[in-house]
C-alpha cells in the first residue's frame, strides 16, 4: 500500500510499504478516508524528534472505515470511526484513572521508538491496537470535522475545559490550528475576553473571525495590552499552543494573572526550560503540561460537533491527494498552509 515515509530532516516521500495485519484480538484495520498533517508532524519533519528513524510511516490523525477486526473489537465492519492519535489499552492503572496519555501499553502513531513504534496513518490503511478504547464512531459527521476530534480539537478542549468558568479572560499564545481551536472552544464554553497572540497576520485574521482580540507581538507588547484590558491583572487562563523551544511558554507565564492557570499544549522540542519559580510562587500560578488526554474528552467533543456547537474545519487550508504529501509538508513548513488534509 502507499504511505508517507520519513527519510530524514526535511525529507518525506510516498512509498510502497507492507500492508498492516491484525496482530492481537483487540486490533482493527482501518481503511483511511482522510488523514492530516499536524503541527507536531513538523517537529519530525525538522528532525527534532528522537527515535523517528528513516522508514517510519508518519501521521497520527485519521478517519476511516473498519475493514478488519479482531474478535474483541466491538465495532461493525464498515463502520466509520475516528482514531485517537494516542493508543490506550483502557485496562492499565493509568487508564483506569482516566489518564489515558500515561497508558502503560500505549503509544502514538508515527512517532517512532519513543512512543510505541506504531506505523502512522498517512497511509491507505492503518492498524489500530486496542481498538475498543482507541477508535470512536462518527456516523455521518463530515471527515474534515471528525478528524479534528482525534487530535487537535480534543487537545484544545482538554487544555481549556477543565480550567474555564464562564466570563473568564483567556489568552492563547499561537494561532496555528491548535491555538485557533483553543479559542473556538473558549468561545463555545462561555469565556469572556479571548486574546490571540501570534506574529502572523493571516492567522490573526482567522482569530478575529472567531471573535478573539488579535495581538501581534511584532507591532505591540501583548503582555502590556492584555494587562491593560484586564485592570492590570493579566489573563486568568493562558493557553500555550506552540511548543518548540519554549519561548512561547515563557510568554504565556508572563501573561497570566495572579492565581491564573497556564495550560501548555504545544509539543516541546527542548528538554529543559528556565522556569520563573519565584515569580510563579509569588503570583500563585499553576502550570499544567501533558500529552493530550484525547480518550478522556473525545466523547464530549463529538457530542458538541454533532449539534454544531464546535466547528473546526476552517483550520484546513489545503486538501491534497496522499501522493502529494511532500508538497503538503513543504507548504506547512513554509507557513503557506494552516493545516493540510490528505486523501488516500
């Protein structure tokens, strides 16, 4: 079958790879209807994720139909499903506590040796371990909406929903796909002022269309602007949606109001960060950072999607055939795309 394969920094290709096969009674094989390139895939593309070796099949966002399944998979053949980007067994101590991101037997598709060495979903078909807890039925939801529930929309939801009360001020650092969806979630759940911080005007236009207050750090000091609008306090909830080397998280910590929460969603590429311990202690800040807990919140997200309360497909700027995936990666890398859908 055809799949997108990592060849080295800034090099991906579409190649013939071995067909996935059932390995356990809990497995399913999904024929991919739609895959997508995620911002965290760019970290791999840039060569910054250890353990992703040449030959790795990439991708962790997908929707499709079940075409094969083991006897312990409680779905029908042909059923449309979305895959959680993180595989979770559902039975280990972490899963029983609802901490699926820490599953002792889990992993992430397409992220190499460090995260389970699971072949990715930018392919014609993908094997899904622990399908009972890693796949979710989507009925007739449009593919470009449903696919977001398996990763970035539920990531955004999980980074906002536990901390938000109606009327709360929110600042989102980064208006890429995750940041835009975090803003959409904040608006849907009743936030007050929502600030969008990003240096790209095209992204800020999308934030403005959501009802957020755009702030470009190239043109103004976002920390001063947020404090001016919040009686000198700062934002009660700050969402960091960039990751990378940690510069965005440093900004997020400065934006937070006394007693505020900083929710870090971006995938880091640096092992360490100089944490402003004294300032955080003095202002009573809470920093929350973890791999997204998609199986915990995806049911709520899908329910909101089904009734039209959450819509996120606006983040897609390009829809390409799988064969043009290298061009999709290039466009995303050069910031000519906000998010790319791939059709096998």
